[in-house]
C-alpha cells in the first residue's frame, strides 16, 4: 500500500458495536488469470479462446486484449506483498490452462506450472491461504477448434488438465474451485456470443453447460483420488429472479429465467438431476440427447463447499404484446428458449455495469442455496462493483464501491445470523483488470491500476476492507 497509516477516507469503522463475523471467517479477494497476468506469449503459454476473441475486431471495447493486463506475471511478488499489507487471509486466483498445458493436451509445461508454484509459495510465506480456480474461461484454442465445450471430449480434457495441476500444486493448495461461473462460459460463450468463443447457438450453449458440469464432476473425482484432504467446490453466479408484477405471466417468466440462470447448474450439481420444467422450456432448443447414462452421477459427485458469486438481481416480465414500456428490455440471446422474456429496469441505483445494486439479494441467494439445496459450507467467492474512479493527489476515494461492499457485507452478516453456514467472502476484485468484453473500461478493483505505468494505488475501499479484516467485523450502523 502507498501509505497504510493513512486513515480510510470514508466508512471508517468507528467506536460503534461491531457486527462481528465468526472466528476464522475467510476474508479474501479474487482475480482470474487472463484478467491480470498478461505475458500472453511468454513461458510457453499458447492461445486461449480469449486471446483469439479479444484479437478479433469488434469483440471487445476498444479492441482491448489481455496481452499485458496488470502484468501480474512479472509483478507477482509485489502484488502478494500488497495482499499481505491489506491483511487478506486468502487469495483466490485462477490457473491459466494454456499456460500449464499448452494446446490443452499432453504433458505439462514446467515453466507455466512454476509460475503458480512460486505464487503459492509466496502466498504461504505471507500467511495467505491460496484458493485455486482451475477454469476461469480460458479454454485452450485447439480444444475450441475441436468443438469446444459443446463437444463431450472437452470434459475429459479438463479432467486431464486438473490432474496435472493437482500433481504439481496439490501438496500446498487446500481450497479448489473447479469452474468459475459455468453459466457465463456456456450461455455468453455459446449462446449470445458476447464472450469467447463468440458462438451463437442455443443448443450448443445447453450442451456446453452440460459438458462443463461433466468436466467439473470428473475433475472432482480426480482431485478427490489424488488429494483426499483438499476442500473441493464449484463457483456459480446466482441471482434472485423476481417477477415484475404479481401476474401469473410474470411469475412464469421468472420461473423460466430462474431455471436457466440458477437451477440449470444447482440441480445437476447438488441434486443429480435437471429440473423438469427447464427441460420442458428448452424442448424447442434441445432434446437433451447429449446427456448420457451416468453423467448426472458424475456431475453430482459430493463436494466440500459451494462458492457463490453475487452481483445483482434479475427482475423479469412476460413477453409484451404491442408497444413495450420503456423500462422493459429484451435480453441478449443468452436465454435459449426464453429470448422473448423481458428484463425490467426498476430505477434503483446501478453500478457502472448498469447492474442494479441489491444487497438484500445476497441474503436471499445464500439462504435459498442453504435451504433448498445443501448444508455444505458456503463461500461468497466474488462480490463487487464497477464504478468510475478518479485519481486525485495520488488517492482514489471510491465511496460508491466502499458503500457497495459495506451493504453486501451487512447482508452476509445477516445471512450468517439467519443460520447460513457462510464461511468466507472474497471481494471482486483485488485490482482493476481486463473486464472481458468491456476491456479496461470497467474498474472493479479495490486497488487502482494505472495501465500505462502499472502503478497500483489502494483505493479507499481497500483500506476500509483491511480494517474490516483486522476487526473481523463491521461497525454497527
Ligand atoms: O470480472 C468478472 C469475473 O471474471 C467473473 N465474475 C464477474 C466479474 C465481473 O463481471
């Protein structure tokens, strides 16, 4: 940090009673390989679908790519020092598949693995628990060329890659996430095409979702066999889905979107079955012929924890006849079979992504997963917000982001009070980074990154979060 002794600008924990979190609560921050590492062609790394996509004209804002990003590959030790100064108890990072297994098949790339060995050692040396995500969207390009996630074989390739990483890092890494947000990989990658690889076929999106989950199940089995002490989970991006009115038609729209956004993954992973209403909704898209005997048993291989990424709520309405109200908008084609459902803008405050700020939705989401699906420990593996940041006198006073964190941590605390076994919280993100199709135009970091100089400036929210961690709690309101 530039000046750790300087008090946080806003939202300081004062003398009030703390909202204390349970002892040992795992306070962390998260990043992902392609979003921060850079060094895209170094150390034997080969192309992923995101290299291809971002280098294709018109795919990302400003033609931005992850070629350099935050240059974390070269600045890793100094970034870990920053984490230590913030007092992080854990750091959630992802391994770049094309860095450790170039091309997505065959032997491991020792140089690639060595980077993650050094990262893990550096973290452990600073008393920071490494939390490793195996797949945060960077499929090796040759595997996409062979069919990508809609092809069944990709699931097996993912399990092979998992084994390589488990062999190299399993002695030092306790917490493992197989997939980050498979909804995005499947439905943005193969449905709307807003994400890599940019394909637009509803049936492919559904097949991709299934094979991602199959890969998850196979990876869990591989890890369990070779690293029995590891804590294994998956990270899902979940949303409360609320009907815009109490009409039966809007309730049905909400049911459909809930099935695609949430239950598509929750049910197979935690119950070993697809929801029957989802299958009926998707009848015009796919007959689910890609699901083979035994797949759902593999997909529902028991886990040790569930990771939840929470950002916002969906409010939805039935398709509108005739002229549509201004606040009703048609979502991009990432909802196969339900493209005609309208999403509704409520006029509540939004972040720079135009995502509505809805802290109570976090309690709802955590409570629902716990009540309807599992007694397993839950972790918020991502939560955060993009806002426009301005550097003034070398400081960034990101009051909006700080308020977002504060309100969502109050929700996390409320969820624990209501009996949810929430064991940790990871802010998204440690630092500003490549926000996928938005390039570098959206800043989610607690630490500001000047992409020209690569100077890092902890924002007010970072200093505030450091204090929350130090006190293991928040000031009462
Ligand atoms: O930046 C992403 C991250 O990679 C996955 N979860 C959502 C974040 C914000 O869009």
